């Protein structure tokens, strides 16, 4: 696992101040006549710490441009996560490929019990109390995509009431 690094703050066109974390930088080599030519890919997570989070994947011949491309990609995939205090409203499972992530709400003071990739997503979303379990693939890219699949399927009480057309008491 690569170390997560914090870069400069970004301001989204909607006025959100987004903070970025680099989850994983991957080095790829292609063999050419003169030797090996390296390229880099960066998995970046953006968030404002208050329910808005996004992830992006950028590729370039150097690390800084790949991170910039990842940030640009992440802005296109922003997701608003409904929060209940410092946790999520209900347990949910997300899958992507062979990666499967279980996200469960936790009591205040529990903290983020998660792997590095899921921890980055939860912290950027503003979730400070959550229990997670990862099944299958531990590839950070697939794990982050599975986590976003789970977070995108979370519904707040108000959203469920509107969808069903009834009042939940």
C-alpha cells in the first residue's frame, strides 16, 4: 500500500473547498529498445469532510501530472453521502469486480475501523465512526470503487419516505 499524502486545497465550481488525498501511486514499466520506460498512475480521493466525496484515477509519465489528472477526474465523480451525526444511516455492501466492502454504522467514539483505501474515502466524506470489512480483492482501485458503490446506495430516512410516499415513524 502506498502512503496517503495531502496536497493543496481545491475549490470546486460549486464553492466547495475540497481536500485531496493520494491513496495509491502505481509505477508501470514498458520495455523499449533503449531499456524500460516508466509511467505512473495515481488514485486520488477528494472530499470536503461534510458529506461530499469523489475519487479519480490519473495516468501520466510523471507523478505530479498523474495526481493532477486524478484530481480533475475526481471532480467529475463527486458524490453526496447522507450522514447521521458522524456515521452512516444504515449498513450497506458495495461491490466492484471481486472486491466487496461491508460498511456498518458505529457509535460515536468508535473511529474509522478500515483499511487505508476505505479510511481515505471515509475521512474525506466526513465519516468519523464506521466499521468496515473488506472481502475478496485488496487492490486499492477496486476497493475504493466498491466503497463508492456502497456509499452511493445509502438512503437517508427522508429519501426513503419520499421514494415510498409514506411517513416512517
